[in-house]
C-alpha cells in the first residue's frame, strides 16, 4: 500500500492515524488496536496472516480494509 495517500486521506477526514510497526505479531497488533481504540484498520498484503489470526477479535466494532 502507498502510505502517504492513505495517511493524508485519514487526516483529511479528521481522523488520527495510528501506525503499527511492521514487525508486530498478531497479539501486538490486537493490543495496539485495543489500546488506541481504532475504528478502522488499513493493512497490506504483508499483514494478512497476522490480521487473520485475530480477525474475529479485531473486527468487533472495526472496519478491516485490505
């Protein structure tokens, strides 16, 4: 994914971008999503496996965009 267009699109909507470290495992991604109270997670191909592991927990009240 192209980070800059996504980042500026998020800012333009008035939302706050919460970038995750690309080295995070599935539990760390879930922890950060809960801590930051994110509503939408935009992720690329490299994160599919890590998102799928927690897809049920992550998608509760959130929109997951690939």
